């Protein structure tokens, strides 16, 4: 059942409305190493195994062998300000088994970050080198302020 409000039916065509489900799925990196054909998702609590299978097969055209779900309880903790006991939301995880010939590799989102870090290290080394040349040039002139050099 959807909690979205849709426009009331109006006579005539085209009907300018789209019915969207309230389902969502989030790809999660599994903590223990999984087989290469198992994918780990965090999904909406309302989704059943059949909803998960249809969601992935119909929208993303992924062949699925098996779907297993697990609900983890949220943690109980004490609120710092008021002292109340608060329970975090429960989370539903889905383990999707793909065919044996298919493999899934979790995307490395920070690969471009590594390249940028290498470039920034090169520019930092160049800046250090130019600063050391500047210091060497003004080493013998202790009585003249450093900003006065040419």
C-alpha cells in the first residue's frame, strides 16, 4: 500500500500521473567477505522476498537465483539529554544470490580520490622545493627581512 497522494482521476487522456512504490534499496558493503555472486542490500521493511526479486528483475534486469532476508534489531541506548531509553529503527537486509557465472564487485568510489591525492602530493613537493630554494637564497642575509628579497 502506498502512502503517496496521487491526483484524483480526471476524465480524458492522457492521465498525467505516475504511480511509484514506496520501496527503496541501498547497496551495502558486506562486513565478512561474501562469495562473488552474492550481493548485500539494505531495503525497506515493507518489502517481501517477492518484492525484492521483482524489483531487481523488472527494473534492473538482474537474473536472481535466491533471495534471503534478515531483520536486525535496532540498538537500545540512553538519550544523553533527557535520560530516556531510545530504540533505533530496525533494519532489513537482503542477500541476493546471482547465477554462478555472474560476479559482483563492489564499486570503488574513492578511486578518483586516490588520483587527486597523488596530484596534490606532486604539487606539494614542488611547493616545498621552491620554498627551500627561497630559504637557501636568503640564508646569508639575516639582517634583511624575508619579504624584501627579489
